[in-house]
C-alpha cells in the first residue's frame, strides 16, 4: 500500500450476526456493492445460494502444485446486499474476497494462474475497496 492510500480497520464483534454485518458494510456502500471473489470449487453450497447472480469470468487454479484445486473467479452485483454475509461466513476458507462500489469486471481477465491476487486490481487502479481481515475479526477499508 502506498503513502497516498488510507487503510482503516473496523473491528467486528466475535458473534456478529447478518444484520449487524450488513449494517457495517452499509456505512460505506449505501446502494449495494460488487463482490469480487475466487470461489473454490468445493463451495457447492455457496454456488447454490448465489444461483445465477454469480458471474463467473474464468476457472483458475488455486494451487501451483495441485491441478485439481481450482476455483471460479467472478463477481456478484449485490445491489440488495443479500450475499455479503454469505461471503463473510466463508472468509476464513476463501483467500480472495473484495467489496467495492466500482465495477472492475473488465479487469478480471488479467488475472492468471501465475498471479491470482485480485487485490492488485484495486491497488494499481487506486479503487476504494473493503476486505475482510484474518479470521473475520475486522474489515479493512482502503481509500485513496
């Protein structure tokens, strides 16, 4: 992160429920947000919950060593904030989840198996975004 960016950590209650989490995110994104993620193939329940709302851009290997360990990279335009808690619940098993008001879907094609870090899209283009900290203990708000 460069000197011109501002990172704010918003600590979350250990037992945060869906409404509390949605309220926290709503402080930053009043009219919904895009959720960008790489969802591991084993997250069948999440795929089912998202139904046709998840726009898969491409399949991407999650491991440099195991070819069967793949995920779907894509996004959800969550205008009603109905899916953000589902992603929060899985944040401890999914490495790449980003919330943003900005549509960066055209940049997702640039992600490849050598560099699957979707955070770089936001950092290089100086796009404000929100991520979930380790173990879901806080939110990271990155502003430029």
